[in-house]
C-alpha cells in the first residue's frame, strides 16, 4: 500500500539569494505595480509566474531576478496560475470564466471554455497528461493535454473550489472548497471520501513510501474526526486554517492574525495575513519563522518544490522572494538549542 500525506496551507511567495541578516528581508522581484493575486513556481524553481488584479500574467526568471514578460491577457483578476510539469506551459485562470494555456515564451495555445463563473484553482498531473481546473461555479473539470478536450466534470462541492492537487502516482485528485476536502479517483471520476469540514485553502500530497502488503481492503481511520485520515492506497493528513490558528495533526500554531492565504510543500507550511506578515512553520512542530514581508495585506503566496523558496505578493504591489528552507533550518537549530538548554540547564 502506498500512502500519501495531504497538507493544506496558505503561503506567501518570495525568493532570495542572500544570507545572514539579509535572508529575512526578502528579495524584491516587483517593486510596484498592480497587486498580484496568484503565484506559482515552475517545478525546477527557475521561474515564478504571477497573475494580477488587472488581468496581467507575468513570468520572472529567479536566477537573474528579472521580469521575462508581462501581458494583459484577462479582462479581470487572475485568480490562479500553474506551470506544466516540464515547465514549458503556463495555465492562467481569471474572472468571467476565462481559462487560457500559454507557452512560457508567451504564445497563447488554447482558450478553454466550460466553466460558468470565475476560475479559482489550477493544477497539472505529475505526468502532464491531465490538466485540472476549479471555479467559483463549484465544478472541477479534467482536461486532456493532448488535444485540450474536456474529459470529465466533477461535481459535488457546494461552494468555490479553492485548491487542487494530483497525487504523485497520477491516480488521485484532492479538491478543497470552503466546506470540505474531497478525494477523487481520476480513472473513473468517482470520489473516495470527504474530510476536513473546514475551509481548505492549499493542498499538498507527501509520499510516505509506506508499504502494507497483503492488506487490500480500503480502510478509514481518524483522530478526533479531523486530524489524521487514512484510506488505501492513500493516507491523508490535513492542515487547515481556523481563524488565527493553523492546525495540523493535533499540533496548533498561533498566527499573528487570521490568515488570508495559505501554502504547503513537503514539511513546510506558510501563511500570509492582512498585516503584511508571512509566517512559516515546520510540520513537525519545531521552529517558527515570522517575516515582516509587506506594508499591506498579503494577497498571494507560493512555495517552490521542496519548500526551498517562498514567494509572496501584496496589496502594495510588491512581490518578494525568500529562501524558506534555509530560514526554517535556522529556526529549528535555534529551537533545538533552547530545548537542550532547558533540558540540561545550560
């Protein structure tokens, strides 16, 4: 049996190549402009895409810290962006049900029709064969990337679809709304179960590589109804936002205020709030990093693969980057020293 962990969080996106004191300040990608409402890294972490409130879609090159291109392509707010696994395509979705597929070079390949309201979440399967879109019309659509045909309509969410993620084995889709998290079987479009009856803002599967040979029956187990959930061949762990608290498998963190956006990647979680703060947590419950990231509310947040980089966009029109993993390692080391000092009275 192969199990997966599902982490749900809101994150602020920022990238940084500096060290020491400069590490916590972040690196500016966009100094001023229209607020960026959506952010996403390419899988290799080399590119960052952003969608703005004015309908523009932008792509930054991380290594050189420059804007590669920016085009006004949607008539209203761009609520979601996503790179294909090989990094050659970018999907963007916005108000008025607009959904478009682009080459990273800026050529529009397709305009996909089907949703009846604003597009709110996007994802590609790891093998690149399936593209998934969710919208405020409460529907989840599956598209074949060979010809961009609509293959399935998945219905069942009573509210806006906020987050989407496809498992590493390309077999399962997790979709989160303001009401619950639902796990779907991509092969036949049926849903396996629902859980986390709280607003779900971000999703991540973590492959545990746990084998349980000989046990072929589906099983479901829970801790207090909303903590650990398990189902063969996938286990799910949920982290969700409850006001100013972030909760994960019985561990809770107090945020500086109610989180506006959330992101998760591997064992890292991040939130962004109305006060411009970005906070990062280790899912194991150790150190915490608090960043005075922006002068205004955080509008968007993203983590690169492995949680190496963090990006955040704000109402003040800025986009910043940090080395999230490096910051978290520093915080964990500091927390370890404090625990040892307390234990041994040093």
